[in-house]
C-alpha cells in the first residue's frame, strides 16, 4: 500500500511538472511573439506610393505595417480610428473585420519586430554587416523607397532579402546611399534602429521593408 501511495505522489508531481513546463512555454511564446490575435484601433493610415502605411499601438509600442493600396480588402478595412483584429498569419500577420481581410506585405517599427525574436546571446556585442545594393523607385514627403538586395533583413524576420523595398528618411545621412545605390548595412541587436545603412558622416536608418508589388509571398 505504501508503495502505491508513493507511486501516486510521484505521478502527481510529474504531471504538475509537465503542466508547469507547458505554462512556462506558453508564457515564453507570448513574450517572444507579442503580436498574437488582438483587437486594435488603428492610429493612422496614409498612402505612400503603392502602399497603405498603417499604425496601431501594442503593449506600449507603435507598430507600423505596409499593405497594398490596390487591394480592395485593405482599402476598405484600413481606415484611421477603425477597430480591427490583427492576428498572426504568414510573414506579417493579417487584419480582419467580419468578412474583410487584409494581408500586409511589409513592416516598419523594425526594432519591435526584432525584439519579438529570441536574442542570440552567443554573438555578444558584434554588429553584423553586409552589402546592400538598390535603386530609388519613388519618394514622397520625407520618405524615399528603394528596391534591391538587403541581406540582413532576415535578422528582423523579413524574408526574401534578395529583392525587397526599403523605406528611407530623406535626411542628410541618407543622401549619399540614395545617390550611390549601394551601402554597407548593419543589424543592430539593441536600440532604436534595428537596421541602418552606413553613410559617410552618420548612419541612415531603414524605416521598414516591404515585398515589391506583385511579388509572390515567400513560403512560410
């Protein structure tokens, strides 16, 4: 009888341990993936070339997404102050409301997108660099967008770095990279700017990345 009671106690402790591990795992997943399904109010929606740039606030951070402006669902769904559901889907998530759907094709707020991923602490303070090559295809207001090769985009979870659109601010630090169509790019593991181009005097921050219009989404 004593052996049976002992076995039962050990079994109960083992089950409790498994349950606790699952709870810890779920908590860690939520911490690493703060963009789970949630109802959000859109702060702003602006047209920028072929994109709709939309923002909402999540856990204190303002998150920016790029959606195709010629998509009927996106055009109807993404309106300033609209209340929509944002949920995990594909590479950049999905906006929903009723039967309407809108799949973003890119993201800004790259520091927040970087911070949702597990940090590789083995790299220490090393700042990875790679060569970016691109051509300017448009500018509006205080933003230019270029198309080309950005190998380090995968560090913030953006796929297809061999052919992406990058958004750059029209400020002095970005003038030389825009003129040359090439620059060394850096991934910064911590801080306000996750990806930047190295200019002659100061770094040029990359505001966001998007898939080119008409490009097929890469496989998940």
